[in-house]
């Protein structure tokens, strides 16, 4: 099979569509674990139908002990000769947002064909959190042309904003910086306010937020701050498809985690600055995401009677093809293949 990404991309899209529709049924009900479990069930069910040798190299559920699809799971048929995929996924990025009926939640999957000589095409970060900086393609190209520019996750936030404004030919006050609203991100929030740039804060769901700077229609220029490590790898895959850039650095959440990382032999990684190409390797990568609730990346699921409308993006690094897909699903006819039921299920009687 010369180009298996092309063959399988629609199946990965169906997986995120199904997860988004089913998770949306839990919007505002205060049960984030139930929403996550339902989305995982839909994705596992779709994977059961795919003739691939898939391995989950980055799953979810570690930080919050959620019902997740975990690292090491084998998915697909695993028939001899079936193409191999390494998979990173977050069935619901923004589970708290779903439970509270808030914006900014998506379901997303990155799938990559392993690069020769690499243990994994998607980097498994041995820590809970990454310090991240994401930026649009024009800024990435400027950094490639002159690596001495202060476009770095290690550079002062004010300097990053200043150089971004210069590259994008904007006033500093018109630069929009998105940051995850957490106490640990207060220094970044203070820096944005000091310099006078615009600040957009999000409560949860930093995959869509990190990808947003690469989408001109998002009106977001930078994403800065500390967020989940698995989400960082998924963001890197999406940004590579779009041409944007991401830099990341391991952020131990406390002295205990730092000591554990050093004891386990990861001390040399603590000072490493990862680029998006380090987190998502090679060019045989696809990325699928479907909105659950409205975000800078995608509109959420819209339900009117038996019709559910989904908004998705399906992208590939190799071709730089970006598909925006709006679909209408007749829930009185459409079935979902759920792992828990062992077959097709109608959501509407």
C-alpha cells in the first residue's frame, strides 16, 4: 500500500465525528468521566473496523485518571500486511468544558506511519506538562531564516510578542495571545498585560488553542503557557499539517516529579527545546479533529431534531492538504459501532 494515509484518513475522521456526537450528548451534565468514556467507546468501535496495525503511543487519562484509551493499546485488525500506524489521541480535549456546557472542546486523533529507525513517530514525553509556544507559519519561516530571533519558548514573553508583531506587521496592541487559565500561567498572563497585547484566556482544551495561531480565521497570533504533554504532541501534529510552529520544553510540576524524571534517566531532557518536527516526526502524519463545542479551531456539534451537524478538519503533513468538513448526520438512520455493544447502535429509537 503506497499511501495508506490517503486510504485510512476518512476512517480516522469517522472516529472523531462519532466521538464528538456521542460526547456532545453529555454537554452540561456535570459528568466529564461519562462523556470521556462514551467518546472512547465510539473511537474504539471505529478502530475495530479498520484493517490496520495500530498502536496507541500517546493516550489520555494519565493526569486525571479518566476512562481513557491508554498507551500500549493495540487497535485495528492486526492482519498480516496491514499498514502500521502509531496513534496519539484525545477523545475529548476539554472534558471539564463539556461537563459544564462550555466552549472549546474537540475530539482529535493524530496517526503516523513510523519513520525508519525511530521507535515512535510521535514523541512520548515522560512528564505531565510542557511549556509551549505556538505561532503561525509566517513566524516559523522567519525563525527558520534567522534562528537568532527571540522566537523561543525560553525567551521572555514580551520579546516574543514584540518580534511576532514585527513579523506580522501589526501593532503590539493588536497581537492576540491565547493562554490556558491556570495559576501556573500567571507569569505569562502578567507579561501580556504589561506589554499591552490582547489576551484571550481559555478554561480548558489547549489542543485547539495551540493550533489556532496557524489558522488565519481564528484571530489568534500566539499560544503561550504550560499545558498537558500529550496535548502538546497532538498540537504539534496539527501545526505541522498547517505550516505553523510549536516549541516545547518539559515543565516538572514540582520538585518530586523533577527528581523522579532524573532518577528514571530523563534528566538530559529537562533542558531540551522540542520543535514540532521533534514531537511529530516525518511526513507520514495525518490529523483529524471534530468540534464538540465551539473553539478557535472548529465549531461544535449542532443538533436539531434527529439531525446532528459536525464540523471537522482532516489534514496531512505530506500533501499539506487541509479539508474542512461539515457533515449532517441523520441520527434516526446513522449507526455507531461501539466497542461496548460489539456492533452497530442507533442513538435515536
